């Protein structure tokens, strides 16, 4: 085979050239927030961290206090090489299903990065369709800093959206339960019915609509 006949020097040159075209090996971490709630979009974020400007305290967003998440959100936005937040709407969730909508939001987040990553690391065990190398990492939001950063951006973005939704529909308590199917939320659904931001294909909402 031609590759076997190539010299070591030539092989090394090819590898170096490929590395240069791979934009110096930039790694993007990707995570989502909002797969489980009964209302609102699913939000995804992609983050490429700057190794020369590290951020302390990155972790799975669910393990951080709201105040700590907010502070890290600002620090990530200030220090990361680039980051992108995207979403899939309630309508897309109901049309596609929550898994496919999540993959769509993740792909949008990666596509929105100002710099094209060499590789994408995604929290969980499934990958969106991307045009770059990607790897799924279970519990990556607690072990991979760039994924932790993405989880924080996605979580804070969605929580802020829930705060705004609470002002429009205060009877549901979105500011507290963030759209999850708590006893309070289920009771509000029974009393007030569903609002336009509820996911119609999710069982508790579908039951109320029926």
C-alpha cells in the first residue's frame, strides 16, 4: 500500500499539516438543559474554553447553587474563547419528540460557535449530527470542564427564561419549579389548564388537554 512505502519524515509532515488545518485542536463542550420539564424550550450550549485563562469551580450545573451558577455564567462568557447558546422550541419538541429536539438544539449551538472546533464533547450517551468529530461522555458535565461550562450556560439561560415566563403566567409557579412536574405544577395544570408554552405531547399536559 502507498502509505506503507511513505517515509517517516513524509508521514510526520502530513500529520503536522493536518493538525494545522484542524484549527489547533480546539475542543468544544456541549450540554443541554430542559429535557424533563413540561413546558418551554430545550436549551443547549457549546463552549470552547481558553486554556490560558482557566475558570475555577466548574462543575455540573445541578451541583451548584443558583448564585454560583450566575457568577460562573458571567465568568464563562468573559473568559471562554467562544460560546454559543441555542434552543429548540416547544413546537419543535412536540413535532420531533424531546430527544430529537435536544439533538437539534445541540447542533444549533455547535453551528453557532464563532470558531470551528476540532472535536466536540457531548454530555450523555447520544450525539447530534455534526460535521466535526464528536464523542459522547456519560456524566461529562461533572468531569469535563468545557461540558461543565456548557451545562452552566444552558441551565442559567433556561432558568432566566422561566423567570420571564412566571411574569406572564404567575398562576403556574414557573419561577420555582422551572417547568418540572412538581405537585404544585401538576395542581396548577388541573386548575388552570395548559398555557401556550406547555409541551402538548408530554403526558400530564396531554391529559389536561384531553
